């Protein structure tokens, strides 16, 4: 029965080799190296050691798993008849798949295995980046990343064996699903050697680096540490959008323009309103981010067309807020909030100078909001009811005309008048009609969902339930509120 001794070649130059590893390699008649592409190999040749490498296997097999299995079988076959020393880069017990496979399969070959401790690149990495592994560190081979990494990790992540730009591209695509395109990572090259390099880059640029080779790894900070040490800024979002709109970015994002994005801007606005109505602050935070993304999206498109940039958007709104608050940023004094509003409207009219009283209401506004804006503008020049009493009368009048409408066209016309009158009533009652209707929709959804759940629990279908039974469930849902 043969014996297999596994040693590590250390992370860099020969100074980091252990004496135990050197002695084992000097005393064996069969020295096998997983790869000859390692800085210490020249030192081994200088010591007069002869060895075989498995570099050619990487060229003949179709996957890393096949490479590792071929190497494992050949090492074990040789160890059946001789004492073999198998040497791997770094430490044998850190991110070395072949070592794991050899230890797992050796008993079936009746071969004893001894693994000599060695120094890995992790020790140098921790020194260079100021990391303490006690705070958590996950180490994965690039070949295992897609299989193992199913989300952003709570610890820092070290990805080893980033051999070339193709592997780097695969790593990038996998990690961007969980960390985002511009998440900062540390590119680590040739640790412990004279040309050592450690630099921070956005994740999306990983496979664009020219110096990637067999001694390349990357370090991905945990999201928690990233947030605590260096929170994201607006620039990060603008950079993400720039990447998405680039030739190497997303084909869908590149196809969009201002007009195609209108529906999404409107949807995100309503989702913000829904989160406010639900008083769900976590949801509101998320939806405000989605709304901000739409702003950045439009600004990016404008910048590409030479119109304006996100910075100009920010500069413009800051200037506007300062200009329209002279009582805060200037020397004007005001008595109450009503005077603030009057000053705001006066300054706004002077700035825009758009013509008639009703000018400045976008054609694309939702109907409820547009009605409210038009009525508000008319009221500012005195075209308004003196109090709420005649508004109630106007609502009753329009409802009666709707009841008497004889044709479909007339009903549509009269219903529009009813809705317009109801918006006017909402204005006098100091109720924002869009918000009120949204709240009514949410109540309907909640009550309807309650009925649906009750029917499911009873094993009864909608068709099997009478309107009286459904109405009773509706009232029960209403009572719970």
C-alpha cells in the first residue's frame, strides 16, 4: 500500500514555504504538482527537484470538475505503488478542491493520506485588507460559485481561481445578481510577490481588467460592512444606469426613451402613494428608491442626447427651493403658512410665465389630479364658490342630470360632470381626491381578500355563495377595521 502526502507551496515566493513541505518534497521520488504555474516552482528547480505537473489536463478537459477528477484519479493510481507527494498552491486545506476529492476517495483505493499544514494566500489577504476572519469569511472556488452562491452573503467573500477573463466574466455575472453592477470589490493579484496588486473596482468591470491570471482572486465585502463603512451615494445609482445603458449593458434598458418610460414613472408614483396609505415605512423606502430610479433613468437618457444631466436636475431643484423660500434663505419675513403659499405661487408664476390662468397643467395628468389642479388655479383668481354649501347642491344637480341621461354618450358626459363636481367637493373638504380613491381601493382589496379567505377556509366557491352571504362577510370584514 502506498502513501500520499499533500503539501502546500505557499501563497507567493519561496520564503513562505514551510520547512515540512520542503523536506517532504526533497525526500520523495514522485513529486506531483497540480500546476507548474506558481512562483515557488523556480525555487524547486533550483533545489534540483524533479516533478510532474497536471497543467495539460486543464487544456484537455471540458470543465473544472472534470479536471479535478482526472487529477485525483491519476494521483491515487500512482500512490497505489509508491509514496507520492502532491503539492498544491497555497495551503492544502484552503480552497483546494482536488485535496478534498483525494481525501474522500483515498480510502476506496486503500491509500493513507497525510496533509501537512501550509500558509495560504488568505493570511496575506487579511493583512493587506485589514480583515479579521473571526468576523466571518467565506472562501469559494470560482468554479463552485454559481452552484453555492444563492444570495448576498452575510460575511465577506473570497473567490479564488479566477484564472482568466472568461472565468472573471462568469464570476461577475453570478455576483451581480446579488450585489449589483457597481458594487465595489477588491481585485487581488500576485499576493506575496514583488508585483503584488490589490485595488478596488466596480464589480461590473471585473472581466475588463488586463492583468487577470492564475494568481488572481477577488474579495467581496459583506453588504453590512459596506453599508456601515461607506454607504452608497446617488453617484452609485447614476453609475449603474450608465452601465445598463452602455453597449455592454441591458438590451431592454438601451431601448427605452422618455415616452416609453412614462407608464413606469406613473406606476412607481402610485406605488409610493400606496405605501404611504398603508403606513408601511419599509415599503415606502423601497418604492421611493424605485421612483428615484425613474428620475435617474430619464436624466441618463437626456444626458446621452446632450440635453441635461442628473447633476443639472439636482442643481435646478436646489436653486428652485432656495429661490422659492426667501423667508428661509433670504431676508423676507412671513406671518403664517398661508403667506408662504402665496409667495410660492407668486414666485412660481414669475418664473414660468406660461400665459393663461390654467396654463401649466400637464395634458398627461391623471384625470382626478388634473381636475383638482384646474379648479385650484381658477379659484386663485376668484372663480370659485364662496363656501361648501352650493358645492353640495352642484353635486346633487349633476347626479340628477346623470339619472336623466338617455343615451350612452349623454351618460358618459354627465358622469364626467359628476366626477368633476366631486373633485370640487373634495377640494372644499380639504381631501385629496386621488388619495381618497386610492384608500377606497385598498379597503376594497382588503375586504374582498377577507371574503376570499373565508370562503377558502369553508371550502365554498363563489358560485355556491349567495349575495346575502357575501354581503354578511363584507360587513364582517368592515367590522374588523
